[in-house]
C-alpha cells in the first residue's frame, strides 16, 4: 500500500489529518515542498513499512511570446508556379 502525507510524522503515525487523499489532484503548498510517502507491505503480519520523501519542484511558467506574423506573396515572377 502507498499513501502520501504532508509531513513525516503524519506518515509515521498514519495521521489522516496529514494524508494527501487525492495525490493526482494535489497542488503544492510551496515552491520546493517535501512530500512523504508511506509504503506498507500488506502481506506482512508485522505491519512493515518505509517512509520515503520526494521534493516537489515547481518551475515558473515560461513567458509566452506571440510569433511574428509573416506574409508571403508569390507573383510568379521568380518562376515558381506553386
């Protein structure tokens, strides 16, 4: 089983208040946020788990530059017929 948490203690204690319930719809709370992943072995009677951290890096949106409009006319004086 895999669960995502906002902080390490939440992941260790399986605190539902720190659980990221919808990881695919999660929005980062800061530019370089750490999210903790609790990975549990569901086949183990010992409730074995590990905690891993990942850093969410939010890159700024690029500046969008409108392309320059080009107009080209062919009057067929150069020999082109297409």
